[in-house]
């Protein structure tokens, strides 16, 4: 029944294969010889199969777990260096026809204020995001064919790209909207989106159907096969994710990797990103009613094991998590974080009453720091905040991105691009103390560029930025 290349969800995420994997992992969780063998394979930094990675996740040996965490950090550094990419979500509309029982947007929720932004309101949100310093956003919307048809999403993307306030620009719009048709994915591709993100929520079919009792999202196969349709529609950067807390994390982990293996086997390119959201308190939603909440320790182990299993895939952590959790996660494989986020419709525009906007929020945010505070924190903890969007704008997407990533070539352009975009941020948006810390960091990092031609060019770009020029890239 299990067939990694099958077009059918129930075959590439075979329940039996997941169960067999969990049994195998459990039987071998103390098999130190096998664990060492898997760790040695992982040290080659070419990834692991879902079975191998599941053994590491199940491993209970303290010493080996330490090795797992160290290896995750090493792989992160080898592929992504110390750069962390920044983004913010932008909620367009919370109208939704689905009945997802963990999400306050579910259509039975009659007391959450429903809001759909007009293009004029979107413009104000985008200006507010640009004034914070953001260059990359993730568009979010509920599923509602009448209120939020694909034309509305496409129009909104056009509006977002068209706005240039002062030196601001949104250079990459990622999109997180419900599963749709190949035709609609084609339209999103033509609109110039970056990554198409869709969280599976849970790979466990029976639970999935219970958690999504009504609406189009109820259809497990349609949802699970969405990334295949997105690829067929020409989108070659897709982002996976599981909402941790809904089902057993070991099940989700094995299935998530099987999904990645499926995309790689059929389309020659794995997921561009993997997100690791955990269920949060929200209007109408109490996370403790879900039985499978995971502790911070298990959360860290999950992140480390995903990092080791798919070294070339970016990993995203949002402001659902606290500063402390995010800081630890950064050392285990996370390569992208959101900052200064609002999960409400219209939440960035200061002319809208903050309390009123919060009422339409999707979930509570744990990390409430401003973007500037997040930038300063990243610099102070040794990271280089990056607003880079170059790869996708240079056509380095899908297998072309994966190829250079696998060869670790990404370091030759990502690192200078991070410095250039950080410089733009410091010039245009940073508080004085952030500017000072960031400028020092840029000088320090310049010294690490080995290729002299690249180093000279980077220095030239940095000077040009000081004189007012913008948008350089390698
Ligand atoms: N409506 C689209 C869909 O159904 O895929 C996508 C957008 S939805 C706004 C983004 C994600 O938020 C969902 O996929 C879900 O995983 C997550 N989410 C929903 N309720 C949540 C909660 N209470 N806590 C944390 N994350 C939640």
C-alpha cells in the first residue's frame, strides 16, 4: 500500500507505514549500535529517511540526545550559517466556511468579529509593515469562496507588491491559504508569490476528519494532495507544517518526513520550508482540551530531528512561541522567524483601535516584542538578521535553489545578501542602539567573507546604501 511516488494521499502517507515506523523506532530506541550508525549517516549531512529519523526521535539515551542536538546545530550552521531570515504574517480576512475545531475562525464562532480588508486597508497595513522594516510577508486568510475568492487574494497580492512607501518594499509575498485547484495555483504562481504554505494540521486521517468536521477542508485527500497540485501549477517552493498538539507527535513527525520524501521523489524537490506551530489559546479555543500537547523539551527534540532529516529545508518558528523557546530553537535548526507579528485582520495599522483589532486575532502571540527588539536580540545572540529575498527574485527556486543549497553554495550569496539587507534596515528603520550593534556586526561578518571579489563588491554595496541606494543583491 505504501508508495512514495503515488498521487494518492493515503498511499504516500500510508497509515500502515507510519505505524510500522513507530513500532520500528520504539523497538530500537535503546539500540545504541543502530543509533550510532544513523548518527554517522546523518553526519554526512545528506539527510535521513523517515524510519531512521524516527529512531533518533524515539531515542531516550541522554548522551545520544546530546549528540543529536549538537549535530542539528552543526548542520544548521553548515547550510545556513548564522543568518536568520525575518518575515511577518498579514491577515487579509478571517471569514471562513470551515469548521476546524482548534481555530477561532471556524464558521460556528458567532462572536468573533469578522473582517475582510479592502485594498485601501491592505495598503495601510503594508505601509505599516514597511515602516517597521519588513520586506517579506506571509499572506493569511480564512477559506471562503464568496468572501475571499482567489481573485480577492490575487488582487491583494498585486496591491502589496505595488506599494513603495519611503524606501520600503515588500519583495516576497508568501501565501498561506486553503488547498485549492491547479488552475488557482497557476494564478498564484503568475502573481509572483514566493512560497505556498499549507499546514497539514495532522497527517492522521481519522483525527483529521474529526478535527475538520465540516467545510471543504474536511476532505483529507484534497488537503494532503494540495502540494502536488501546487507543484503542477508551477509553484516549486512549498512550505509544509503540522499543528503540534492535535495528534501524537511521533506520528506527525514520521508522516511529515514521508510527505517531504514524496515531493522529492515525484518532483525532484523537497519542501522549501517546514513550520513547527504549536496550538495556542485563542478566542473560543482552549489548548488544554487537546490531549497531545508537547513539552518544550520534546519540541526542541522535534526541531533538531527535522533539521537532521532534511538539512536543505528552511525551518520557521513564529511568535506563537516565547522569546526563550525561540532562542533555544535558533540553535537547533530554525532559519526563519517572524517579528512584530499581529495575527488580527488590520492589526498593524495604528489608526485602528488595538483592542478592537485584537478581537479578530487568530491566536495569542507569545513573543510580543517589536521587530526592532527582535533584530537587536538576534544580533546580541550572535545571529545576522536577514531581509534577503534574492533567491526567488533571481529565479533560484525549487530544484535550482535545492541544488545550490545541497552544495552549500548558498553561503556565497546568502551571507553578503544578509549583510546588505541588514544595512538597509539599519539605515532606514533601526533604533540608535540597534544601528550601533548592527553596524559592528556587519564589520565583523565582512571579515568572514573568504572570496575577495565578493567581499569588495559587498563593501561597495554597503557604501552605496549609505548614500541612499537600495535593493542590491548577489
Ligand atoms: N485558512 C488556511 C488553511 O486552512 O490552511 C490557512 C491560514 S490559517 C490562517 C494558518 C494556520 O494557523 C492554520 O493552518 C493552523 O495550523 C494555524 N492555527 C489555527 N488555529 C490555531 C491555534 N489556535 N493556535 C495555533 N495555530 C493555529
